[in-house]
């Protein structure tokens, strides 16, 4: 119920959070970001954040906090840009973004994140390309549908960097 004000270093905070999560002992790594998506004080740029997220194995879930009743066009545009950034960084890690306007919706979003994490499958894959050149390799994950299984959705990274060792 506290009004936020001042400077926000969202990109720096996400990068720091990713590094902390990577130090954890569990193989599956996820980070929950609750923000309006605005950044006006980071040392890192959005492009640097994107690059680091592509390199990491941390799944990002973002909960975008809306501000109902924005009247000025500039404020609405700024809020939409923040939502687009949160959605983009979540999707590129195989995660998901939720957008809320109240405390009860925030609780529901956190519950959905927890349920999604609990009901995910991890898959492994070995490339036929044996070169260890550190280059970006694009991948696409698809699930075949059968008559006796329920509909499934796939959220996965767009690719990975080949190991250099």
C-alpha cells in the first residue's frame, strides 16, 4: 500500500537476481520479478540485459503492476512499454508475464507462477552439431497432439549458446 517514487534500476536488479539464483544449489532456476517495468537508473542497458538473459539458464516470471486510472497519454504509453519489456524478458527465458491492478490479483498471479513451476517438464537435447564455437544455436520445441491427451502449451527458450569447452 506504499506509493512508489524515485529512481528504479530494474535492469540492474534483474541481472543481480539472475546471478544470485545461479549460485543456488538446485538445477532448476527461476526468478520472480514484480515491477511496473520502468527503468530510469540502471547502469546496464536493456540490450545488455537481453544478452545476459539469453546466456543464463534462469527462467524469469514477471508480474507487472498496473496503475489504474492513468489519464495522460504519455503515462499510458510508458506503462505499456514497461509491460512489453516485462513480457519480452519473461518469454525469452521460457517464463511468462502476468499483469495485475490490485493486491488480490497479485496474490493470484503469484499462485499461478507457483503452480506453473510445479507442473513444468524439463527436456534434454543433444545437438548433432558438435562444434564448440560459442555461437548462438536456434531451437524450436513442439509437442505433438494426440486424441487422448489434453491440450498442452510450450514455452521454451529460442536457443542457446554452444559450449566452448
